[in-house]
């Protein structure tokens, strides 16, 4: 199945929120408890609409359906990379990260980084990201462990 990467459009908002919520509730729930998932799996549509437009965001489409999405902040931070539960291990995350790394190189960024969840850490490690530090973040009163990870990029 072919994966198509394209830029986010405002009409994609509900689809990316759905991917985010389902990925947390159905995939990350293997690594976090119910209280942590309840705190994390929330999305304010107005905030999301602004954030998706204030940084480059890309979608991975499989058979025309939104399979995942990711973004890149101007400082090289990947704030979000989520894949729909029905499309796990189908290549969407790899295709999105390829796009992110290409864009980062085009912007002459030497490093990309992310705050990877327990669930996402193995994926990022497989893509040559290294753990900088373990961190505990508070989200709506719940404490979640994640990892600041980074990757040095080869120049273009």
C-alpha cells in the first residue's frame, strides 16, 4: 500500500485530532495507566487549529485516509508524530519522519529533537535518535514519563 505525504490543510483538523486521540487511547495505553491516558487524550479544537497552522505539519495518507501526522517547529523540535492504530507498522511514521528530516535539512538545521513517549521511544531509537534525558512531565495533574531525544542530521 502506497503512502502519500502531503501538507496539512485546515479541513484536516478533525482527522488529525482523531488520530491523536485514538493513538493515545489504543496504542499508548499499553505503556501508561488509565489516569495518565485520560489526562493526555484531550484536544482543544481552537488550540489545535492554531498549532497546526503555526508550523509545518504533514499528513501520511494510506488509501486516501489519514494514517498519521507530524510537525516540525522552527527550532527543529518535533512536537507531534502520531499514527492511527489501524495503520501501525505500515510505514506511515517512517515516511513522516523522512519528510521531517528532509525539511529540517532544507532549513539547515543540524539537530532535530522530540519528547518521545514510552511508546514512541523504540521507534525513534530505531531511527538513530539518542536519549538526552528521561523526564517526568505533568499533564492535567497526571505525571507521565517521556524522553528528550535528538538526532544529528547529516548536511544536505
